[in-house]
C-alpha cells in the first residue's frame, strides 16, 4: 500500500494573468497517508488545493486524484472525494439530521443508506440528542466533528481538510485529530492544511509551499533533522522567511 498513490501531480501550474500562483509543483500522496500541505497566506496552497478538488483548472501540468484526470475529469473528482473547510461546510439554518440527509443525497446515497449512516454517525459522535438542533447553534467543535463525519459519509478514499481546526480549543483539536488518525487507520487518505505547526507533527509527510513552489517535502522528523530544528514551527519559519511575495 505504501507505493500506491491517490494523488500524483507533475509540473502543476496556475497563473492569473501575469501572476503565477502555483509554479510547476510535483508530488505524490500515498494511500492511507496523513499529508500536511502547509504554506503562509499567498504561498499558493489554497490555489493548488482547489485544483486537486476539481474546483479549478490548472494553466498547465498534469495530475490525477483517485485516478481521475485534473484537467478532464473534474466532476468525477468532486464526486469521489470528501471535502471539509473551516469557513463553510454545513448549513447553519438546517438541523443536524437535515444536513446529513442533504449531503448524503448530494453524494448520491440512497434514502435507506442515508438513514442507516445517520444513526451510526450520531451514535459515534454522541449527538443523538442533538439531531433536531440547528447546526448554527452548535459549538464550533461539534460543528467541525459533524462536518468531518459528513465529508466521509460516502466513504471516499481521500478527504481534503482545509484548516479544519481553526478557532477551536486545544482539547477539541486533540479530539479532532484522534478522529483523523482513526480514519487514516481504516485506509482513507487525509490531505490537510493547517496553520498550527504542532499539527504538522501529526502528519506522515509535510509539504511546505513558498512563493508558489514546494520549498521542501518530507516527514516531520526528516525535516527537523535537515534544518537542525526542534519543532516544525522552526522548520516553517526557516523556509517561509525566504518568501518574496506579500500576503
């Protein structure tokens, strides 16, 4: 399984006019891996992630996500991945069970499958007594755990998490990462962006983007050794200080 890739990109480039947001990046993500995709604001990571999620088309380069071509099969990519964002994941004016039913339907699940998965999900999250609560009234930590579970409702082989723990308390962050580990152990690949460098330590490998290119990519242990650093924050600072772009 170690050599089986669920993401492969070669010379991926995205330009906006004369500005090159992503500049000929190449990398692979292995099946079942927790892959950290880091970079300061303006580094190009969000642009690259949108391409991988089928939300944007590259200017040049090639790649596959779940075996689907990023240039020609964007709709297939969107149907076969999970996605969760800190900024928008669930509908706050819908109840918990309504959000589950809505996204289950979007992913093409049958009504009976949605019902069964809803009950299992609510039991797992210990939210059975909150099924009729409006999502907008839930604490942020509960929202994020629910959103993560809903992103997995159709059992995708890869899930993209865009700064999923932003703004939540340390205890909720720890619990959220326990969910991530449990998911990865079942063979699901986790592609995660985060601003918390302690979370980068939890990843199997980490990519750090600077000015549209991948400045380095390796395991946290290897990166710390390479840059004579005691933690990932020090590694990130040593690379990010070279940036020429303004945020």
